[in-house]
C-alpha cells in the first residue's frame, strides 16, 4: 500500500512570534522555520507502518514556495521514499490545500492519507476532514493509535471525554494527535541519502484546481496582554486574597 | 439571514458547549435553529428547544447516527442545511471533527474557533496558539463556523421552540464504532467548571494528583494538567489544558507545579483569576498570575486543603 503524507512548513514552535506593527500579519522574515510538529508525527507514523510491513511506499507532499523543499528533504531523511512539491508563492487556505491533495490522491491512488490534526500557525484543524469529505471516504481525526489489518484500519481517537475507537475501510484519511508517537531524529547518513531521493516539483496551476482564497485577513493584532499580579507570602494570605479581594472562593 | 447550530450530545443529554454555540449563533443572526442528529435522542431535542434564543429544533433520529460518526452526522446536517446562511458548532472535538466535512461538501472555507463576531461576515479568531488575533472576513455565501466555547456565555433555558422531525438521508456506513473509554468523574467537566485546579510536571507523579483532588472536592473544581504532566503519563490526555488540549476560562484557575509554557498559557490565560504555585520564582506562569505563591507545592497543598 502507498501512503500519502501531507506536511507543512511553519514558524518553528520554539520561536516567540512577533505581530507586525502595521497589523498586516506575523513577522516571518529571518525567522526559523520547521516542519509542523503534528506533521512530524504523521511522517513518523507512516515510517513505522512501513517498518511493520503494512505500507510499501511513503510519498510526502507539501504546498508552498521553493523553501518548502527543505521541509520535504527532512521528511525524506526521516524515511519518506519520494516527495512532491506543489509550488506556489501565494497563500493557499485549508480548502485549497484539500483540493490540491484531492488532485494528488486521484493521481497517486494512495490507500491512506496521514496528516497533522492542525498546523501551529493558523490553528484551523480542518484540512484532513475536508480532504476526507472530497474523497468521500472515512476519516479518523486526532488519533493516538493506528492499526492496519489488510484493507481495514482501526484508530483510537482522542476525544473530549476520553478515547474512542473506530474501524474503517481503506482508503481513509487520518489526522495525528500528539500521543500517536514520538518522532525520531534524522541521522546524518539518512540526511545525505535524502538528497538523492526523488523530489518532483509541480506548479500549482498544473493541477487544475481553484485555490482562490475565500477569506480576507483584515488585521492581525496582539492579544490583550495580561499583566502580572502580586506575589503572596503564605497560604493564609493567598486564601484571604481569594476570599476577600477576588471573591472567587468562600 | 439564519443560522443553524449543530447540537452536540450523547443521545441523552445536550452538551454544555452546545448552549455556547447557540449563543454564538445568536450573536450572528436573529434567527437560530438547532439540528439534533442522533438515535433515541428525543430528550436532547426537547432540551434544545428550551435553550434561550432557539427558534426551531430539527430532530433527525436514525440508528446510523447513534455514535455520531463524522460521516453520518455531516450527511444528516447537510440534508437540512439548504436555507441557512451560517452553520455553527462548538469548537470541541465533536465540532472540529464534523464541521470541516460539511464545509468541504458545501465548497466553503471554514472559519475555525471564532472568539468574537464583528458582523455576519467578519469574525475574530486566535492564531499562533493565541499569540495573535486575526480579524477574518469570509466571502463565501454560506459561513461554516466553529465557535470557541469560552468566548460565548450561556444564555439560559427560557426558550420554547417547536421541534420538527426530518428523515435521515440514505447512508452507507463508512466507519464502524468499536467502543469508547470515557473518563468517569463526579467532578464538573473541565471546560464548564467555574474553578479549575491543574497540575504540571512539578507534581512528580500521578499519585500526587490526589492532593489536587482533595482541594478540588472542597472547591467543586475540575482537574486539569499541563502537557508536560500528560506526556509524563501522570494523568490521561483529556485532562490537558493548552493549545492542543482544552481551552478553559473559569472564574478561578489554580496552576500547581506548572512552569507556564506558551502552549499551556494559550489554554487558560482568559481565566478571570489565575493563581500560580511554583517553587521556581522565575517560572513564566507568574507573568500571567494574579496571585503567585513561590513555595514547595508538597507542603502548601495540604495546608490549603486544611484551611478551606
């Protein structure tokens, strides 16, 4: 079986982001970029499924500018077999990303698509669900455990009240939650090897899908700052403040 | 202009988050209908009809909807969604699972996790784990929206809407529900509690959470945890407060042994009063706390319990 893993290049999770003064967006010039953490988990899961023999080929795909090829090389170093770079300098929204992925699914015919549950920049948490709807196939979102048995997949999902287990036929789309696995680090020999793995670039226009944005971002502003309060010296002082000043306990 | 709110429920009870989704719907338009898609879920439809602000409840009852799978619920909602300009659900794991599927079928770009309604087309939503707020205008004819529960106040139960029934669309099961393991607790639900007490890596192990439980029992509080405490295996994942866990905004949030990573702050910084207890006085959690106590939690927690 072939697996398609969709990944995204985002501002590194350990970078403290800065809102531009003119409120036009986030400062991304000269900011460290990395693979979205949930996408790393997606790549890792694909590699583990291949190591277990449930998967033969892993195709990593991303959409974006030329720099996104670095992120694809990371996926190749982690164990993906080949990569597809859908090139565009424009912002593509989740709906457009899902349409591009659907076009690639039609070409590649994977048995499974794995992606992160959300990217840590736009925090939308929707592309995987949208792709599943477009493929008219089952979805398992926020998964913490995946088992493949022939053409059926069992997934444990993290839901608000606990865990839920679903069984579905393939093809399917799954989105990863944090506890699915702990991604490995790419070894130096694998990073070298990744440079020779195939990486195809397709201009986005060649896929024939409409990715015109539907949203206008009117402004991006700083959230209301919360200022530090006071330090109390003892439990007695704390409880006194909570009872008589904040009035939040009795 | 009219809004359809997707009810979240377990076929017996309407989830508290649905009242907040209804409140978000009322902030968008004057006419708010609710769709209850379930199996043996008449009680839920009746409850939804009594929620303040609801005009009409559309009840779709079918065995295929028993386990609320995304595929079945999305199809059911779409079968009654034709005349609405806005389709709203709470940004819970249920809403996040179902709503984008509906958006894709309607060929619209969802507006996720809104925290404010500016007008019928324009909304505010947090991005970058709440470190920035985007004001977004949607140019789609139909707006599919998930609403962050903590941003919209429950409006009460003074409604008396009519309940109408609709047939479920023909459905071929795409996925099968195998089972669930839900956390049983007498305590209030984390996102609905007025007091939350959370433990971090500083708790040392899962057994020590008993100290938080004793205080929670006295305060009627829910128990939460940082991602570090969850990753260390102290408590289950559904305790997690933060960017990738639950977003809470109680009257009182008590952070114990939590350093205050950005991703945790994203989940609790809208709480009304924040208390931080940590032995490291440099911990970033103190930068957002109204009351900070620099102390060893193992001596302080029993003292708090005894003095409540």
